[in-house]
C-alpha cells in the first residue's frame, strides 16, 4: 500500500516536470525562430516559387550579415552554381575556406563544393585535383570518389573508372554492372586497333564482373569474326538469347552473315524465323524480308512479312508489307500505295525511337551509356512506337 501511495504522489510531479520542459523547449524554438534573419525566409520562399534570382539576392544579404554561418554560405554557393554563376560560386567557396574557425570536416565539405564549381565551369582538371585530395576524408571521401567516377567516364579514362568503381563497391551497390561496361569500352578500343588478344582479355574481365553482360558477348563474337572464326562467333552471339533475348535484334544480322560465310544461308534464315516467331517484339521484319527475298524469292518473303506483321503490328512492318505487294497492283493502285508507303515511313521515322528506362530520354540512335542520366545498358534495344 505504501508503494502504491508513493506512485500516486509521483505521477503529478512527473507530469509537471514534462509540462515545464515542453514550455522551455517551446520558448527556445520561438527565440531561435525570431533570430533567423528575414532574408532567409524571403530566399526560401523565392526558391519554392523557383525565383532563383530573388533567392540569390536574399541569401547573399543573409550571408554578408552572417559570414560565419557555414550552411548559409554553402547554400548560396550551390544556388550560384545552379544558376550557372560558376565564377561567383568559386569566389564564395574560396573565401569561406579562409575562415579561421573551420574544422577539418567543414573544410572538406567546402572543398568538395569548390570541386563541383570547377567541374560545372568546365575546369575538370582542377576539380579532379581537389577530389583526389579529399579521398582520405572520412566525411567526404565517398562523395569524392563518386564524382571522380563521373569525371573518368566523361574523359573515357576507363582504367581509372574501373579502379574507382571497385573502391566504391559496397553491399548496397556492387558496381559490377558498370565495371563490366568499362571493360567493354576498353575491349571496343582494342578491337578498333586490331589488338584482338587485348580485346579478348578485356571481354573476359567484363564477363568476370558480370557474366550476363550482353555487350561482352557481342564483342566476343566480333573478335571471333575478325580472327576468321565464324562458328565461334555464332556461339558467342547465340549466348545473347539466354542473357537477355531483347538484344537479339542487335546480333541477328551478324548471325546471318556468319552462317552465310559458312555457306549455310538457309540455317541463318531458319534461325531468324525462329527468333521472329518466339520473340515477336524483336525488330527483325525488315531483315527477314531481305534475306528471304534473296534466297527464297519474293513470294516467301511476303509470306514472312505478313506473318510478322500479324503477330506484332508496327509501322515499319506495315511499310515493308505494302512495299512487298506493290508490283502486283495496277498503275493507279501503285500510285496510291506509294503515297501510303511514304506517309507510313514519315511517321515511323518520327515515332520509332529508343528510350532510356531510367530517365525516359528518347533517341533514334542506340546508346550503351545514356547521355542524359549516365546510366549504363538502360536503353531499350528494340525501338518502340510512341507519341
């Protein structure tokens, strides 16, 4: 009973202490809010409204009044950089570095922002120099490596890109996908120089990083053809089906050419037909029509096109279907068909594009590395019809 009585007496005391603490905290918050310069709120409101010029002027006033407020200075520098005023951002961050009371972590943060200023201004060498110095920083080391990786990719320094990506490797992101692409870039360069041994070595490194790397299989087939080994090239390119069948359209003509070099065009056509029937979304209609027409005649080619278009109607397929039947039409009918064919091609060229799966960037050309968002192997290998 005595214990229960003590608890009953203590409950109101605890409640009163909690109420008093809340009042003290509230007063402290209100006091701090009153101490924040009005210009800060003006700048914040302007940013919300996307009025960066007003925001820059307001934050600049706050920064001048509070030169030791590091976060304000850094925010102003980022705003200058966002507005393309790189010189002002550089001067600001250099001035901040001269403040006497910055600790090592704060200096590292300012230096990183300065490197971003130089990078945005096109002074990549100076940005890289600062970033390399930041690699030992506990707070900014990883961010510096990430920015260096972007620089090495931009400069096409693939060996440094490989080394940097491996240093960034973590449980959250292995970077094996990117490393494989970097080795493919090295292999492509060696192939251009006809250094087939080096190219083959880079391809094997790409497979070691990512055994499902489609690009490595494509390059391996190209190396085999360059060395006069069409059978080995066919094996390399056919591996794409298991890795990612959507890329088969990129090796279909290569496969046929290899079979043709072996004196087996019929097997090449049979393979194309099999891919067309199994994977109707592949862009094989035009290629199939050309090869069938050459080796089996126009009638068989028309039959192949008709089957493909019925399985997956698309503008390019309809264009080829109309063209294949023009010889059977009357003069007037041929003139009408020519108008329809020209209109179909016009719209097909405008609407048929590759698209990045990450940022939705669209292009008529295919890229392994998206020029908009920088993602690797994100472009759709088969073009799609879109508005």
